[in-house]
C-alpha cells in the first residue's frame, strides 16, 4: 500500500546520490528504490481510470460516450417517473378473477386451532404453465371434493374484496405457474444490423480467400524456387516443408490484410441513425397540436424499421371498439323490442332528440342506461310472463359480483357482455342483489327472492354457452342457459320450431345492425333424472384425467330439449378514429387481419363500419366450409375469381390459340373466414431443414451412384475394391434392405402421427373429439329419456361462428346461481296473432356479399 501511495507523490529531482555502507537507517532517509521491479502497466487502483482514459483515445469509443450523453436517458426516465397522472380504472378492463374456497373448508374460518388440525389430502396435477386450468381433488373426513381453477391463487395475484385468507401451498418457487411462464427475452437485432453482419462475414470470407490464394502461391513458390533463392547469405538449415511455410504465411496475411474488414461501418451507421432520430424529432408533420406533443425517437436502432410493416393483426373487442357494452335490442317470444316507429308504423332513426324510456320509478335504475322502446317497459309492468322470465334469466345466469358503493348497487363483471345484460335486467325491474356460494338473491316485482344454486355449467370456447341449475322456492328444478344462437338451436325442443324461425329473422336483423347477439333458453328438470345426472357429474368433476372432456359430455346430457325464450342484442361502439386509421393503413399497402368472436353477419357489417370492407372492393369472398377439402376448394375458387378480375385474356386475331394475360391494374378484395374453416384447414410447410435433408439426400444418392457406376475409379490403383459395386445393385438383398430401411424410418413418424392425437392432441383434435362426444352423448341421452332426436341429423352442424361472451371462463363454478319460476309450455303455440302481424310488417334487412 505504501508503494502504491508513493507512486502518486511528486518526486524531487535528484542531484546527487549518497550511500553509506552498512548503515540502513542513513540510506532510508533518501527514499531510494528497493530491489523490487514491476513490468505491469496497472495496479489495483490505477487500472480503471488509466484504462478508461486510454479507451477514450479511440474516436469510436469517445463517439459512443458522447452519444449516450446526448440521448439523456436518465433525464427522460426521471421525467416519466415523476410525471403526475390521473388513473382511470374501469371494471370492464380489470382482469377480475374470482376465487372461492370450498364450502366445506370455508366453515373453518380463522380458527387457528381448527386450521392446525386440518388433515386433508390433496392430489393434483404436476406443475405446468397453464394459467387458466387446474385439476385436483381434496380428500377430507372420508369425502372427496373437486378442486378446479376457482380454488387456486396464483403467485403475483392481488387480493381484493377480502382482507385475509388461509391456504395450502401447492406449487412454490420455480414450480409456480408465474415462474414457468417467464422465459428469457430474445435478443433482437434490426434488419440493418443483420445486413451489416452478413456484409462483414462476406468481407471476412473475401479476406480468407485472399490470404489462402497468397498462401498457396507461397507454398508453390517454396516448393520450386525457395531452396535456390539466396539473396545474400546461404541457408543455415533449410526447411523443406512448403505446407508448413504456407500455413504460417496464411496467418501472416490474415494479420496484414485485416484492414479490409470495415469495423468503422458500425460507427458510420450509428451516426446516420442519430441523424435520422433528430429529423424525426424535428418533423413538424408529426407534431400533435391539441396536446402539444412532438414526435420523439427514444431509440435510434428502430428507425430503419419504419415502413417495413406488411401485415397488421388485431382483435376487435376492446381494440377497435370501446369495450363498453350497451343493451340495445332484444327478441322475446317472437316479438322484437328496441325499434322506434312513427305514427304511421314506419321505423325511425334514433337521434339525440328521440324520446328515451323513463326509468325514474325504479330506485335501482342507472342514469346512464338508455332505451327507446316504451313497449318493453309496459309489458314487464303488466306482468307479461314471457318478458319476466326473459329478464329473470338475465338476472340469474351470470358470473357477476355485486358491490355496494356510496349507497349505489354496482356490478363487477369479468365479461362486459354479462355486465350489460345484468344491468339491463336491473333497470327493467329484475334486480340482482346478492350471492353466496350456494344461493343467489334477486328482487322480483318488489319482492326479494332467494334461489338455491345447485350447479353451474361453465362456458368454454367449444361449448359456447353457460348454464346454471337452480331450485326455486317451491322446489322446482330449472336449467337456465344462454349462449351462441348456433349452439342453442342445436339443443332446443322440436316444439320451438316456429319460434326459432321468427327469432332467426330477428337475429339476422341484429347482425345487419352490427350488434352482438345471444340466445336464451330454459328447461324444467325431472328430479329423478337430475339425481342420476348429479352422480355422474360428481364422478367427472373429481376425475384427475381429462376432467374437462368428461364434464363436457355430462353437460351435454342435461342441456337437451330446452325451450327458447328469446335473444339479446348488445352494441359495442367503435373507438374514435378507427375507420380513418384503418383506411390509412390500407392506403399504405398493409394487409389487415381482424379476429372477432361475433357471428359472420355481424363481423361483415362491422367490417364495413370500420373501413375494413369498402364499397370499392371488387368482391368479398366468404370461406364457410366445414372440412379441409371443402375449404381448399373454396380458397381455390376465390383465387381463380381474383385472377379473372385482376387480369383479362388477350386473344390474338390472327391466332386465337395464342392468348396472354393483360394486367387490369390494382384491385381490392377481402376474405372472410369463419371458425369452422380455420379448424378444418390444416396447413403444412417445408422449413430449411426439410429442404436440406430431402434435396441433400437426393444429391448424395445420385452422386454416390455416379461414382459407383462410372469407370473413373477403376483406373486408380487406390480403389481396387470398387469393382464389386457393379454387381451390388443387381442383388435382391440390397433392395430388400433399402425397403426395410425406409419402413423403419417411416414407422416412428406414422406412430407419432396417430398416437399424438391421444397423447398430446392439438386444439383442432380436441374440438373434433368434443364434437364426436357431443353427438354420442346426444344419442345416449335420447335413449335414456326415450325422446326422438332425429331433428339434429337434418340440421347443419353450425350456422354462425359467433358468441357474445368474452372468450374467458366466468367467475367460477361455485359462485353463480339462478332460477326461473316458469311453466313449461309450447312456446311455438303461444305466438299471438298480434306478433305475427308485427313480423309481417317488419322491415327485412338483407346483406348481399
């Protein structure tokens, strides 16, 4: 340490040196150097400052330091972090997930002694990264309970609406779903960086070629002239090894010619990027005057990526739309509600001057809720049974959580569609008040009615519906269901055929208006059949293997022969500026794909409203097949029509057989693909590895065959053994060996092809299996109930591909319930003459695509 400090001390100039022998004390006072020497350039304290100073002597390094200072990243971060913001939280945009303990374990409460004596045994699935799925069972006190995703709390969740909870740790540390979903971020490179790397590699390859040519020339020169070349002195020891000399010369040329590699290219590109960023910041056309916000390039590495986008993929709900659902229209027992007519009975356009329905008589009504058809409120106030049952189902069959704030009843809904439907029922007098794991309470005609929850049949993307089974106060068992019209229609009773026809006309009208539709149905259950079904449901819900598939089969058994109540229509308005933005993207030659869960007619109508589809398009091709072969045929036909429209045939008068295609200019087309077609279309492609092995194997085969059959190798003394190869290909054993080799290579592929459907099925395989199980369960249920089911064989498998719910599960199997007090009648026979007249006078909206 003392020596290190002495190096920083200014040393006085030495005039003369005095030394006294055998007197160390005298000699130390002059501070002469000891016998220790050091050839190192740095020490522990001087390495960092001196080395940094030397690195900055390079202009490139100094440039990058100045560039970092100019970017002022820390100042920009501090500006963002210290900025005051007004946070607006909308319940529909919050990812609400309801978690509910089992009723049996919830009775333990916060009793520490009872919790300490809890001796349940949990059996569940191994750790995985599926956030929306959990399968397990709890064995306690001789009983077995089903555990699902509603009873698990994931790492990283935040508790709301509760202050504490006790639980059992199932997955911890690296086994948690959060950690298993967190992967390492991929290092990204821009196209310019990739291009520069390729250029540098090619230049380095050129350098290697130059050094190799020079090394070969040196080796040749050494072998013929080197030993005779003596400029002045004779050879002391001559090395007669041209290859060794050429190798050393090759390395020498690599060092000598290293300046060929353009290391300064990176610096030049960074300077250009910095200039581009300044031009972006100074661009007046990118200045947003209302907010006084100019464009700001926060990174210089993405400038060259501008203008390179070819495809834009977007979701509709919440991205193109506001995700604020509003109850707009409905169809109840064949009668359409929501339209406004003038004195002559002609439909009127709704404007800001249109008179709204007055809900002031309802203390639970929302001021923001608007509806314009007074006849619906009048019918429910008169006690119309069909209208009452309709809104009672909306108030019971859902996964909404009630919450009271400042004396007002508010709903927390995971799906905005459900929130809109429950709010509509509240405004029309059927108010959802409270719920427990086993009950649900509503206010019906100013009376509080509590229904007992028995089961909830969850929604998923295959079922496209949800149902609840409840028991009314008089002991009746009711099944209440809502879902996509294409699915609900397949599970209706034959007595609903007339009502189904009328409702379909209303659904088509709703679709032409761009509304999200939903069908409602109900059914009164037989107690004996329900008890048998309950045991099968418990067995499927406690299964640890294929629980979802087994539950779908059980759900299918009971959701049969339902009675149609009506349909709802919900409006989700487009966000401001969406049509202009999509038009600008289309003008920039970008191909836009939008995914929506709405049915086909609604999707097409919304496509026109947001400028995805325009009247200037030559044609809109709709792919709606149900199998792979049919989808390919429809795509081929669409492609053929596009070719015929884009180019016309030019026939020569002198020679009619000589024809050619003439370019007719740019034309616009659109393609609409429904969900069935996406499932039926299996795409396959060849990667670079496929090409390498296939074509490489063929090239190797022909190359080996050429060598074996040619006469060139026989003339060489080094290959006397190849003479046997002439007769090898004439032996049957060779071809038998080749055939066995091919079979052995194909056997694993074929086995995996068939076994993977059972071991690790894809989404398409699961949906096909669910459809097959659905058909099988329908036949089994028909035999059990002794009812005819031939109607389903004559109905198309699907009419639309839509569903009004968000594609997520609800709040859980144990938190929803609902019942309907309803007499089971033939709705088709209750169509009044007044409704039939209204149907005849209604305006039919058709859409030609």
